[in-house]
């Protein structure tokens, strides 16, 4: 199963877990599995079926350019990174 690193602001949904195991062959399926395990996760990551603007997905150290359609391997490491604002 792929491993997802949960950003600190979403760890309240995972009971404080920083890493969770998920199944799926693309980012959309991973998000759906995350939401099945931790209800509310999809609402924090997606809007109308796509990732929120400003959320980057990193898979095995590479930025996912295809968004929710990006392929995921069974042993992938996935990070959802929210945009950092400031000035």
C-alpha cells in the first residue's frame, strides 16, 4: 500500500497520525480511500472533484502534474502540500 504523509493541519482528521497507508492506483483513488478511512479528508483536499488550487501533490519526490489523475505505485510515498502564504 502507498504511504501518505499527512500535513499538520489535517492530522486532526487522522487522530494525530502523520503517516497512513492507503490503496489506489491514482491520486483520486488515494483521496477516496483517505476519505473512507478518515471522513472529511476529501473535503479538505478537493473541490468539485479536483484538488484545491494551491495544494500540490508530491509522489516519490516528484510534483504530480496531472493532479487527481496522476498514477500512484503500490509502494509510493505521497505528500499533500498546502500553499504557504505570507509576505
